[in-house]
């Protein structure tokens, strides 16, 4: 593997560089934020584009922030669903704060913050106040519907926590792992399991790609996700729903 994601706390790829270059990189990151990833995902259902997500993932000395905005064709007379989210993680990868806003149709504003023993969901959904605790630790992951950039971060967490290098060197051996999750927009908690399914060569965005294939098992349909050599999420497929998500080339 050309690069290793050694820690979720960095939320970026750390090249196997010399001590001097590592120190220079650390000095630079301590002074300013680092853009880890940004882009656009096009969301298709049964071959028809139904949504677009734009996102950015930035790393600061004391936190990382993922911001996503999505527009979804709801298929309803009241038009397009517009929603946004901001996920802030602490240096150890645990939750600092999550904010969700739905602009239309209707209006919802939700916030998740951790306390000592649970995650607190607060906000307002179409005029109704929400104030509900979930008995999950701050290490639980927030995975709201339609936000796919957070799935990329979850895969990075999986890579960082489940890589077991063979004693004689070589590539990592990945085991299946369980992650508790919170879905604020639904007001529910759940769990997912992630496992590495191997490498696949496939054309994407008009050129051949050597991709890592991951399976995310949920309480609903299975999700298939693919990362490239730079650990960027390029594709998601949910066969049972006809959903396909593709990163758009620049």
C-alpha cells in the first residue's frame, strides 16, 4: 500500500517520509488548517440522478470538520429537499458536535453533543421540540441519511483501527468490525459492520482504477464502498435500493 492511514486523529494520509519532512509537515499543520478532501458526489437511483452532495473535510490542530450540503429531488409537489450537516471530531476521533439543518420542505434543525454517559439529541423538527438522550458513548459514529462524505470518514476509521500488519511485513490484514451509530434525522440508533472484500480493477470516470472494496452491513440493505489508492471514496452501491453514488471528476 503506497500510503497508510495511521491515525483517525489526523483525518488525512501520512506518507512514509523522513523524520525531517514529518517535522515540517507537523509544524505547518499546527499553524493552519489542512484541506483533507473535498468534492462532489452524484447520487443515482435506478440510473436517474436524484441528488448531489458537495462536501469538504478540513483538519485543524484541535479538531476536524466535515461540512456537507445536499439537494435531493424528493419527488413531491413541494419540490427539492435541501439539507446540510457539519460533523466536528476531536483529535482522538470522538464526537465533539454534530449539526443538521433541513431547509426544505419544512424546516428541521438538530444538534448532537456528547455528555459523560450518552449522546444528547436536541433541536426542532417542523415546530416540534426534540430533546432525547441516546446511551451511546462519544466514540459512536453519526451517519445521517444521504450524507456520503461521513461514510468516507468511517472507512478511514476502519482502516486506522483494524489494520493488522503481518509479522514479516507486507500488506495489512483487515478484520470485520462493529460500529455503533446514531442517525439524528431519524431519531434512532443502530449499528453497522464493516469488512474488507479485496481489490478490484474497474473503469471509473473514464479511466481504469485499482480500488479497495468494502462491505458495510446494516440493519437494512448492504452497502458496497470503494476507495482508491489515495483513500478517497469513489463509489457507493446499495443494490437492494437501486442507489449508486459516484464521485464526480474535476
